[in-house]
C-alpha cells in the first residue's frame, strides 16, 4: 500500500491548546469544574487524561478503572502509571460480578455481545461517578474509531464531550508523545481489552496506519472511492472502509427526531446562543 501518513502530521502544540481549551470551555458551560474519565491503560484514554488534567487540574479529574476478570494486568499497571504521573484521584471498580449474571442468561453469547454489555456497564459506572464526583463524563474515542463505528452506542460513545474525536489514530500518537504520555502506553498494541487476547486491529481486520490514510482521503480530502483507489489503495479495502463509515453514521449523531415544527432539535435548533438576560 502507498504511504501518505506524512499528510496526517499536525501541529501538536496547537492541537493540544485547542483540545484543552475545548475541555475547559465545555465543562464551564455546564456549570462544573470537574470531569470523570474511564482509564483503560491505552493511549486514547491516557491522552484524554493528560489533556483533562492540564485543562482542569489533576485533582479535578477522576480516573476510573473498570477491569473484567480477563482484563490485562498490564492495562491496570499502565493506567496506574498515568494516575500517579498526573496526580489524579482514582477508583477501581471491577465489573465481573455485574456482567456475569447477564452473560449466564443467554447461552453462547458472542464476544461482540459480551463486549457491548461490558462497555455499557462501564458507562453506567462512569455516570454514577459523574453524579458522585460532580463532573462531566469525558470521552476517549478517536476519529478513526468514530468514523468506522468501532464503538458501542450508549457505551463508550455515550459521553458528555469528546476531546480527541477529531484526531486520527496516527495523530493521537503524535499528540500523546508531545504531552508526555508514557512510551509503554504509546507503543503497545491498541486494545479495548474486552476479552483475552483481543486487539483493535485484529478485530477490525486491518492496521490503523492503513485505514487512517484511506479515511483521511475520503473524509478530510473528500476524495471519491475511485480517486482513493487511484492513489494506490485496494478497491476492496477502500469500499469496505467507506461502507463502514456510511453504515455507522447513526452512532455519530444524537437520535434522529422526526421534523414537525419550524425549529426542531437536531435540525434547526443546533447551538446555544448567549441568552444572558432572557
């Protein structure tokens, strides 16, 4: 395959400034000063934690680890390294005893179904801690995952704000290195850690480096499928990626509302204005 990863290079300092500013602004607009984050030990949640700590102060970011019985010990250790480095308050809430009774209700449940249940249980915990800690739940999804639909609706995608969801995985690595995320976290194989031996790239069927390039051309550069193929990428690969982007669009939006009025939520009524004094 061709290599156009250099086209995904970004100004990491500017990106860091924009994302920390976004976090601070969104939390303040909600009348809060704190955030809650699920810390898996992977690069995406680690970067999100570093950005949140810079934006709000480490003492205002609650890191929650939520292991299942097959979760990697390395993930817990890497998450602890981030917690200690940033001085974050933290909790560890195992989900095994919550998930197993539901698994037992349905014999032969697939790994995907089990993984979705675990993702939604983790979000249940995060929103409970949001109420207890008084902070908004911070998302940790990157642009590559979001475009491909590699997330669980009302699980890891069910958050209050998404600071890194406009960074492709290759760009997450760039910013993570710039802000000081530990090398061990940056370079380990990406995994949602939903079952033993699971990796993102193994489940997706392709590498992040390859799909980042195709997504960049299709989405950011607005190439057609034919034009991306002309760049040297396999037609089958490009068509599969674009099919996934289209099929999973519903995961990237709030539930669609049937339009009946002149100002419908999600159609015409999209953004708050400054209504001070009204």
